[in-house]
C-alpha cells in the first residue's frame, strides 16, 4: 500500500492519536498491511507507536499525553482526576510525573511512549462530576471539587496514596460546599467520615 494513502488517512482524522484498526478501515487494508505501513512511517520519524495498536503523529501541535486517554480505555470510561486534575485546574502548581485517572475498572498502571497513566478504581456511585476538558484535548476531567474529593477518598481506601498534598491554592470559583456534597455521596460511612475530617483539616 502506498505510504501516502496512510498519511492521507491520518490527516483526515484531524487528531494527533489514532489506531491501527481505524486506519485499516479508512484505507480498506488488512491490519498486517496497515501495521507495516505505519512501521515504515515510524522509521522515517513521522509517527511513533504509543503502545500496541495506538500511534501518534510526531509534529502534531495538539499532541499531549492526555490525547491518548480515550484510546487506552476503549471498553471503560476513565476521567482525569486526583493530582493531575488539580494541576490542570490550577490548584496545584507542581506538574505530576504520572497522569492519574479514575475509573470503575480495576486499578492498574499503564506505561506508554507518551507517559505513564495510573488508573484508580472508585465506587460506581462516585463515577460522576466530570466533563470534557475545555483547555484543549479530547478527554474527560473531574471538576476541581470532585478531583479533591476523589483524592481524599482514595487516601482513605489506600493509605499510601495522597496522604500529603503539594501546596494547594484554591481559586475563587472553588466551592467547598460542592466538595461536601460529593463527600455525602460516599456510600461507606467510615470512609465518608474520614474524608470529611481530611477536608476539614485542609480548610483549617
């Protein structure tokens, strides 16, 4: 298959991250043939393999680790939360080395050429309070209040996580009342009380 056919298909997608499967469908080629063409483009430095079946365009101005998130979880939704979301919302200045996500699927770490993603399982009743990121990039992110409560919730369930925060600088729009409402939705009474106590300490 001519490599320009693959390149044209990549441009038609109008995004920095794509999969072998969708390019095969666009070009009408087999997965093996498409993979060979993608490997050839990688050798020329035009694209690179993020992880199995997922690729990214090297010089795409919209390329960021967050762009890979929808492709890493094709069967389960996940949203950026915890420290990563607090950073993107301007509450934590320090740039996290690992992108933290919340999901109802099992906890795990995914290492890729675009970065490391740490997925933490939360209760289905708490899988809410997120929306599409407005700062660029096609990924879901927790509201600032929910990101903070997610962090405190995880520290209650797994003591080694988020026991100490970097310096927090709450914006004027941050609602502690909304954070308390999210705490009220935590199903386990013991964890709910722990999270409320942690929030009270942050306020003091």
